[in-house]
């Protein structure tokens, strides 16, 4: 897509986002107003309001309760955060390559390993990379202790990455 098309798409998405939020605010206002109109005759204190009219005062109180309650639910209590943690932990592909990685990333990783093995200076690192990649791409949800193996592979990968960084820094110094 050209630059003009992407700008138009971004503008449309931004306005859709704004309209969705405006609709949510309007829905909450409407709900609070209808609730207030329905209950203002039942609550005696709100019937005797002069200028403020009981409906508007009750609407304001209901909105205040919902906004404070929503803020506490979202920011204060963080009741939703455990749900996200559970989803991540239940997904076995958090710790192993998923089908997309096998399809796309695996070939790129092995191409990098192949290029490293062609260079005499990085031939040994390429062998260790091949071992890491073979272990990583052999993980499946049926693999016994796949989380522990995934952690071992992560530490090996970090060591390998640090070694490559050191080699790059040494070349840049020369």
C-alpha cells in the first residue's frame, strides 16, 4: 500500500477508535440517566431537589460510582492481570516454537547458521548454534519437561548471543 493509502487507513482507524470510545461514554451516560429517571420517584431525597433536579444529581452520582469503580477495578485491584498470566501459562507455545515459527523463522535461522558456518572465524559458533536450533525446533507439547528444556535453550542462546556481540565489538575495534 502506498504512503497516501496508509495515512488514510491510519486516519480511519484513529476515528474508529475515537467513535468507539465516544459510544461507550454515551452508553454509560444514557444508562445512568435512564436509571436515575426510573428511580428518582422512589428515592425521597432526590424528589425535593430544586434547581439541580433529582434526575441529574442521581445521574452524576451513578456515573461517579461507575467511574471510580472502573478505575479501582482496572488500576487499583488489577483483577484482570491474573487472567492474562493464566492464558500465557496455559499456552504451550509460550515455551516452544509454534507452527508459524516452523514455517517462517526456522528457515531464516538455519540460513543464518549456514552463513556463519561458511566463515572460518565463526565456524565453531555455528556448530553450537546448530545444536541450539535443533533442540529448539524439536520441542513439541508432547516433549517431556519442555519448559525446563526451553529454559536451558534460552540460557544457551543468551551465551551464544553474547559471544556474537563480543566478536562484533572486536571487529569494530580493529
